[in-house]
């Protein structure tokens, strides 16, 4: 029997190694990635950038061999949009049935490595090592898709699963991408999305995560944005036992733009982490980023955002705002906005606030006939709703608003 690559492995690491060695084929890239993960280990609170999201502690005793639970697949809140729907169920890829737009190419492809900036990211390394197949999606140059693309991440039972998505938006193309994380399982799910947004292209990405309280989720979207291209993203998460969604955006051409809005609604010890890095490598990049966190009943909302502006990236215009609302004692919000700027002709700023509901505003609404619950819900809706108000499609925005209202009914 071969010697373990781990030193004093946890139950999770031992299970991972057993599963990895049982595979019939692995590429050199995957072998190197698994060895890199073994060296790095799962991130823990002593690692900068992970002190509020300790995956080592959450996963060390997890049984990765637990099987899936068969059951009827739930309907999607986005069915009415007639999307081109892809399913990634427990890591297995199901391609759309029926006709798809001719400008949309897709298929199951071999997984790939990752970008240099994520080489030292241990969960990304683990994903590269363990993913068996990836979903490839390509939008042709100049195409404007009238149907959104919907990727449903569905997990059942316990155990662990890994998936990759490779998305290429051709020059001048325009596409709407929806990603939903679904299922009430007790397992661990890791997803890596590599995206290329070519010159002059536009992509609007909407992420909705509403998993169970026992789930552990990690997702990374790494987007290369070229000249005059636009990457727009709106995310809403009600957390999980531990969830972290990372967005890495690199501006590789002049006049690139990104808009990132996110909202975390967490209660009952749920944990939602939104972490992002925007790297400006060329001139005249524009970023607007807004985060809203609402926490109650020992819920934990995390936001970490960083703008990196290289010397060549003059005339950068980047603004970041993160606001948190704590509804009860014991609720927690942690923010870490950062600027790292090497250019001198830029306009970059960030701001962060954390507080409770305004007692004067509550009193004002109560005086006009609203109950205490109604007044609280109205103020929370106005606060968190700002992050989803910019969604320019009514049918998509209404789904996000319903998720927000459902959460308010349960926790306001």
C-alpha cells in the first residue's frame, strides 16, 4: 500500500485520498493538484482571508463516502423563463433536452487546471484534482441569446461532490446566466467556474443559493474580462452550515467594466461568505460593488472585497460599499474591504457600515398603523432589496424578491 500524502490526515482527508486513489485515470495536472492540496491543507482561521470561514474545522470529520438519496427532482423557480437548463447533480452533468439556440454550443469536456492566481488556493486545487468531467458552454461571437442559460447545482444526501464549468462568451455576444444552488443535503459541494468574456461582450450572472443548514458549499467564479466587455453579477445567499462564494475578475483590456451586487440573509447559525478580488491590468476599468448583509439568531454574514490596481491601469474608477444589519444579539457581520493601488491617476474608494434597525424609523412606521413585525420587515426589505433592485429583467428580479420576502416572513 502506498504511503499517504497527508501527515496525520483527518477523516475527511483520508476519505478523499482513498477516493482519489480508486479512480481509474488521473491526469498529470490532477496529480499535481492533489499533491498541492495535501501540502496546503484545508483553509482554517489561521490563514489570512479565511479567519471567519474555517473549512478545516467544518470538514475534518465529514464522511465523504456517504451515498446520495434518490428522490424527485424539484421544479425550478426560473422555469417560466424557458431557460436552456443544465443540471449538475452530485457532480454528474445532464445536458439540456430539446432544441437550444444555434449560437450556443455545449458539451461535457475534460476538467482543466486553473489560473496562476488560484494555484495556492487549496480548495481550488482539490477541485482540480477531484473533478471527473466539466461542463463546457460557448456563446458564438456577436450572438444575443434571447433565452437565459440556467445551471442548476443540485446535491442529494451526504458525501462530497465536485464540478467545473467552462464558459466562453464570444466577442460582442450578450448572454444571461443563472446559477442556483439547491438541495437540503448534508454534504460538501465544490464548484469552479472559469469564464472568458471576450472583447465587447456582456454577461449578466445571477446566483441564488438557498441550501440546507447542514450543507457546506464552496464556489469560485474566475472571469477574464477583455476590452470594453461587461461582467455583471447579482448574488443572493441565505447561507448554509458554511458557504463561501468567491468572485475573481481580471480586467485584461481597456474600458472593461464590472458590477457586483450581493446580499446575505442569515439566521439560525447559518454562515454566508462573499469574497471577491477585482484585478485591474489595463486602463479605464470601471467597477461598482455593493454588498448587503442581514444577520439574526447567531447567523454570520461575511464580506471580503479587494481592488488591485496595477501601475498600467490608469484612469481606473472603482467603488465598493458593504453594509450590514444585525437584528439580534449574537448575530455577526464581518467586513474586510481592501484597496491595493499602484497607479496614480485613479478614483478608488470603499466604505463599510454595520448597525441595527433605526428605532426612529420603526417608531414612524408604527405610528402609521404598521405592526412591529410589518415595520421591521419593511425596513429590512428596503435595506437588502437595494442589492437586487438593479436587476434589469422583471421576471428574474421577481424570483429574487420572492426569496427575500420568504426569508422575511420566517425571520423578520
